[in-house]
C-alpha cells in the first residue's frame, strides 16, 4: 500500500469536516435556521450540529462582538451599583421598551463570560432561555484544569430547545471537565430527592459547588408561563399555590418571596439544585436575567444572592432603580 494513502484519507476526512462545519455555521448565523433544521439539511444529528458550532467558536471562526460603549446607560449602571452594592452592572440596550430583551442580554452576557474564564477555574452554571441564548456570543477556547459544575437538574421533555443543555455545551466550548446532574430538576418527593443525592453520587457534585470561582445563573418569574412551566415541571395548580405562599419566582428552582427568602412550600423540598447558601458562597456571582415579568423576582434574587455582577436590559435596570 502506498504510504501516502492513509495521510490522504485523513486529509480528506478533515476537509469534509471543515466543509460541514462551515455550512453549519453559515446556516445558523447567516440564515438564522434552527439547529434541528440544519441537522435535516446536512443529514446529521442535532448533537453533531451543536458540536460543529461549538468547534467553530473554539477555533475563533465565529466572532460576535458589541462595539458600542453603551455610555448612555452609564448613569443607570452607576445607580444600580450604589443602590444594591453590586460590583459591576452591565445594561444591554433594547430597540423598544416592549421588545423582547433576551437577545440583547444574551449578547452582553456572552461577551462578559468570554472575558472572565481562566485556567484552573471552577464554574457553576444554571440554565434557562437567556443563558442558552448566550452561547452563540461566547468565544470558547482551551483552558487547563477548568471544571464546570451543573447547579441544577435537567428536563426530560424539550420542545424548541432544551435550556438544560447549557451546562454541557458550555463545557464543550471551553474544553473543560464537566460534572452534570443526571436527574430531573424537580422530582416527585423529598424521599426521591434524598435517594438520588445520597445513593447516586449527586451529593458529591453539589459539594463541589462549595468552592466555586464563578456561579452563572438566571431567575424565573412566576406571574406567567415562563421556562419552568412550559417544560411541564410545574402544574398551574402548583404555580398558583406558590403564589399563595408568597413566591415571586425562583433561582435554580429555589422559590423565593419578595425579600429573597425561601417560601414555605413543598416544591422547595423536591428540587435537585444547589441551594441559595451554596450559591452565595461563590467567589463571583453572575446574575443574568431581565424582562418586564422579572422585575420583582430580580429584586428578590439580588437580596438572596448578592451578585457581584448583574447583566440585564436597560428597561429592567431602570425599573430596579425605581
């Protein structure tokens, strides 16, 4: 056999992968297609598309940057820092007061996260629509001894996207060592929770969250059907009973009242997630959230977690100043 043939075959495979990756990147970023649609076009699985996009970001083949200094928002950012004692506040501009702020918040979050990840860090991550939307704006890379700890269980039934995928996609982007929670975010009883934590090794993962360099998390409102309820974890009756108990929303399925305190409700005994004490003990705490339905829960989340960095939209920032 010609010794050059294996090398040529390897080169051909690499070239085909490069072409597949470039097509996936174009369809996702330029054409705006969903990952599931791209998978059909390229005749691959959706997981393959996710990996191709993550690989492209790691190779710096995709760069999404924000060039505006956002100086017009500096006054509100300063007021928020002073009022709540937050070290850094980043407000993302929106096109109109009633516009969906998620894309703007996600872009700002992605740029910030890209700038702070370093070798040897232990990063804890939650999940949700806003964090999931930040992935295209994160510039990945290869970091030594980077650990990524999932702070919340997942979901079994996903529709348009699975927000719980954020943890492992985040790990892939930075070529880190991932510790994922292989259990639902909400189980049927405190007894089931105890069994999963003690007998399935999940408690040891949460113990790793005691020494986080950075915790990245969001909030969920309760006034309407937000991510938690769309995914079927909570029924309408449970949502109403949480409101009756004083809940204004949740942080990692820890349902809190307007003062940031856990409400007395059975749901809080069934969540497979890091508790608020662990979250608050992280050296850096990045709260990424916003929108008109989250003003109240964000005030509560700030009280509960004392974030060191807050990233939200300009309208929510102004509301938090009121």
